C-alpha cells in the first residue's frame, strides 16, 4: 500500500491531511471520525486571547473582592457564551482528545498582542498538545503603521511564543502581507 507519511512541524504524520481549526473539533467523536477518515493531525478550534484575558480579569476581581456575588459581577465582562469553552475546559478537551486518538492534536490560540496569553500557551503545552497554531489577528487598519511595523509585531509575538513553549509552533497568516519570505 502507498505510504502517505509526511513531516509537518517536525512531527511525523501518517498522511498530509491536517484538519483545520473549526467547531467540528468541539466533539471528541468528530475527532475520532477525522482520524478514521485518514487525517494526519487535527487543529482544534481556537482559544481567543481576549477570552484568556477576560477570564484572568474575572478571576483577579473575585480574588480581590471575595464577597462579590456572581449576580453583581455578571455584567463586568463579556458573556462567555460567545466562546466555545472556558480555558480550563479547553485544556481538558486537549487531554481528552489526546487520550482518544493516536494522531497529533494541535491547539490553536488566536492572539493579537505580546502579553496575556503566553501563560495559556504553557498550559496548553502541559495539557499535552503536540503543537500550537498561532492565529495572529492584527487588522492592518492604521494607515500610519508601515508593513515593517506590522510584520515586526508578528515576529515579536512569535518570539514570545517560542520562549514560552517547546512544542512546535505554526503561524497562521492573513492575506494582507506584502513581504512573505
């Protein structure tokens, strides 16, 4: 039988088919089906930097104000319903996916700044993700920012990520780049 094995992010894959981040990966049974259909790896749905920051702020608020009630503080931060899972649930989902399939599980972080999410990247690594996809989301709407400045921001985020974790990293780029390579 023909071998489709390949290497991606320094990981050996049984096929070059890598399922991209989508809500389909919310369900472990779907991930099992992806593996059965021949996927070489699965990228989980994205965890958003602003979600990580909001959860950190919420936690800090309740630590500083232990008598605050959920009813009083419920409107301090955006509704969590927008996000698929909390950070803790996302980490548990990584662990469950790793237990359930034999293909690499690649976590996805949607980031836009240097801070806030690097600790979460470490938690993702500790949860067992085989790699991390950084979906750096920086709309180039400021007409005074040069392409060099935008690209420099991406490189700084990648540098911080590389210093934060040892697992392989992939960067998902927008189509707005003028100088790739």
